[in-house]
């Protein structure tokens, strides 16, 4: 079976089931009103119902072939570079900090469309601006290295 709709419906059924299970362990109602389990319980219930409806539709008439969805050629390379750079970012940020990790990741992404010197300038500039806005102005704690950046 190569129907992507069926696989996606089953994925969201599993996801909503796990979410419902976890939400049921939280308090549904507190002394001041709805508790922390109220919203995730209802959202997971809606996702479950919509997933069942989509599963029925996908099995009956809407056939989405996996081979038609996946990009080919340069589009596939772009997707793989984006996913790979995201994984690389998650792996190196705890060690090198947000600033260097985001500059490296952005450099990899910008290299797909710009020359290396523009990619380097843009990635460092964007990383500094994001680090300054979130780390300094908004005071959001970002992962840093031993030098504080």
C-alpha cells in the first residue's frame, strides 16, 4: 500500500492517542477553573476524531501516492540539506552555544543560494541579530558556550 493519506492518518491517530494518555494523567479541573489537562485532552480528542474521518476518506477515495509527493533532483537535495542542518544544529548547540551553532547552520543553508562570502556575512549577521534580540533585549535564556556566546 503506497497511500500516504493512510499513513498520515495512522500517525495522527497514534499521536493523539499518546497525547490523550499523557493528558489524562494531568488534573482536568482545578479549584480556579480548567486545569492543565483540560486543553490537551480536548485537543487530542479532536485530533483523534479528525484522524478517523481522514482515514475513512483516505481509504475510500483520496489516494495520495508517496512517489508523487517526494521531490526529485535539486528539490530533494534542498530538503535533505534543511533536515541535515537542523539535526546538526541540535547536535552542536549544547557544545558551541547558540551564536556559533546558528551561524554554522545558516551558513550551510545560505550556501544553497549565495556565494560563500555572502553566505558567511549573512549567517554571522543574522545570528548576531537573533542572539541580540532574544538574548539581550528580550532576555530569553539561550544556550551559550564558555565565552558567553
